[in-house]
C-alpha cells in the first residue's frame, strides 16, 4: 500500500495550520489550543466509526486517534509550508479536560530545537522512541485503522 494521508488528519488541517501560523508568528513562545473531543454528528467522529476506532482508545504513545490526527496535521502543515528548513517544531500535550485536551506548539531556530531535544531523556525524544512517531496509512508508524 502506498503512503497516503489518513482522512482523520486531513480534517484537522485548517485548525492545525492556524496553530502553526500562531507559533511561527511568535518564535520561542508556546501557542496553545484546546482540541475538542469529537462528538455528535461531526465528520471526525463519523470517520472514526467507519474505521472501527474507539473514541477514547489510546495508542502506545498515550494519544487517542483524534489527538494523534491533530498532531500529524500540525507536523504535515509545518513541513508543507517549508518551515522545517529554518525552524524546529516542538509540541507539548497538556491535560485532558471535559471538552478535549490542550495541545501547544513552539517554533525555534533549528539549532535551538536540536539542543532542546538533546536535553530530553531518550524515551521523550521523537528520534529515539518510535512510540512517539505517527504516520499516515501505509507508513511503518500507522496507528489506527
């Protein structure tokens, strides 16, 4: 199967793009958003039901399908805009709350981001811990569906 973006991530492209834009407009500062849990008749919830994905089931990295999808959309948007050539993107998950979960991004010059990553324990580094990685359908890191 050839690599393809999963439809769940694509549903978050606009919101993730807005968050990336806010982070890039204030390098070094965290830009945060609350990602609402899919509910009711939302398209995201419909996609999850069609794929047989449980709403609150978490993967090995501790993220639900909809949280993982938002994170993938943020990284995809960042790369598609060519921002990864100059900037490093850091992400941070906040606590879950009644409506969903908080997610934050920060951009820094690549050298600053590299130094920050090197200070993290290996289990928290994307490059050292495969459980932190995510991917689209057909990729080695495919999580759901």
